C-alpha cells in the first residue's frame, strides 16, 4: 500500500482559497486513483473529488463542482486539491485516499488514507 501525508489546511475567510496537497510514498504512485474526502464533526466522511491514475479523468461531488479542482503530478507523487470560493459549509477535516482501479465515491472502498488536514472557513 501507499503511504499518504496531507498538508495545506488552515483557517480562511469565506470566499477565499486554499490548496491542499497530498504526498505519496512507498509504492508506484501512478498505479493509483487518488481522491479527497472530508468529514465534519458529527458527520460521515464524504467524497469530494477524485482523479484517475493518468490524470485523464476526474470526478467531483456536486458541492465541489465549479469551485474545487483536483490535479496530480505523477513525477512528484503528489495530488492537489485547489479550493476556491470557500464557504463555511466546507469546514471539515480533509483526507487524501488511494485505491487501485476506478473511482468510487464510497470511503470504505479506498484502502489507503492519510491522517487528514483541517480546513476551517470563517463567515
């Protein structure tokens, strides 16, 4: 399995932007589809965005479409989530995940996880 470490979280005002990064190690990064999930206190972990192994296809939750962009750099073993026009509802812990194969929106189908990075959006 691949090891994942997220970074880039923080406190931002509503309407602002943040860029989250996830660094992978321990296996061939380009073998994995990569995803971002988020979890607010008292809520289930939810799908945000994902990208296929080559970066040729991405999928977004409705809440992320038009505001968030997922990208990857297979040479640097990183996946990035650019978040613009942030809203207070985006406040959550954000997790990077990896799996071999197609993109699935259910967390339990992703075997590798990072430790999470907190994003707090103030209104």
